[in-house]
């Protein structure tokens, strides 16, 4: 069996209306890719900040249809939505039947973060080694697998810590990878907070499959019951991190630890100045173009 794939390049602010229109005319699946990266170096979508769904500035949108769909009808719909779009920018190709998620997942290999912490896809069995801590994720089902530098920076920071008996907040939990890692590393209770109900459901599913659902509370920002914690990690974006500084300072107990990520190199000084009012021992760690800031509550 074959399918028809339609692809085009567009600005991120056009994505929502185009995707909705394609789904209305029968798209079975829609995939978004970074138009400025080759497929061997695909940039992961960041776990969204509160109130935001960040995308790349320019994206390739690929939509999958049944093979007999009316191509001229699709072109007409796109022409009405994007009058400036040239027909030559829209590409069609026939594709063979296959499980696209599984094909991508087969390329996803185990990754190590720090000394103990590993992320394994469900199709690869981890070794029976008591010296490692393994988070199991299906990268085809949820974003935030550890492949992006911001997530990696946070996982490596968690791996350095003694979390036995600690209470943790993962603010902007996305797929729940950081919350799950904290629980598996010994945290007594973890609260995962996200503004996206879909992220909450993905985190809940992943927590259950990793056997830590009983120690992870998941909630929207205005529904979380936690009042204070020993440690807070927030992998979102610089703007929300700046705005949330007073809330984070209020939530973290004196002597408690903080890690902020999702920060582009060049944005760190404003955040360092902002958080210096409440936190000591502020340290900057860089990976590629991304920054993690960690510190201790005064």
C-alpha cells in the first residue's frame, strides 16, 4: 500500500492554520521539521514554556494522505491560506507503507547523562546493572527524550546530586523525563508542572511505565498542591524564567537547589542578575549554544 506525502516550507506563525486546514481535508498525520537543519542534525522541539509552544522560525510541514486524495483540491486549499505561496514550493511524493514512528525509534540509541543516569528506548533492553539508573521512554510518543542540550544539561545536573528523600519540582515537565529521572534517583516526591494538558498526560503515562507514578504528582500551574521543595528544575525559556524568579524563590526552601535551562548563550547575564537577589553560588554551564544556571537558595 502507498500513501501520498505533501510537504512545504513555511514560517512558524503560519503552521497552526495550515496544519488545521490540511487535517480538515483529510491529513492522516502531520510532521514538523526544522527547515534550517539537515535530517542528520535535527533540532529537537523544546519542552514548551508556560503559555508558549515554541517552534523553529522556519519549518518544513509534511502531511500524509491516502494515495487517491485530490491533489488539485489540496493545492486550492493551500492557495487560499497562503496566497504568496508558489505552487512549485509544494512537493508531492508517494511513500511506501511503514510504521514511521518505529522507523525513527529504531535509530534512537541509549544515552548516558553523568555517571549513573541512562535513557533507554523501549525497544532496547538495558543491562542488569545495579550501578545505573535507567529511564525508559518511547520517543515516538512524547517530546523531551534527552536529545536536546537543554534536557541533557538538566539530566547531568540531577545525576550529580544526592536526591534520597528529597522533594523536587519539575517546572515545565513536558514528557516528564526530568521528573522521572529525579524519582528514579531517589527523590521521595516529585511535582511535575506544565501548562499543556497533553504534556501532563504524556508525563503520567511515562511515570507509570517507569514504575514511579506513586511518587510523581502532575498538575497544571494553578492546580499544583506543592508549597515548597528541596530542589527545583525548570527547562523552559529565558523570558518565563525571568518572570518566574519570585515564584521559584518562594517555592525553594532555604539551602535548596535550583537549575534553570532553555537559555540561549547570551541570555544568561540578565537571569544571573535577576536570580542573584535570592540565590547564591550561581554557576553557568554551557553546551553548544545553550546554558544551564544552577544555584542555592539563600
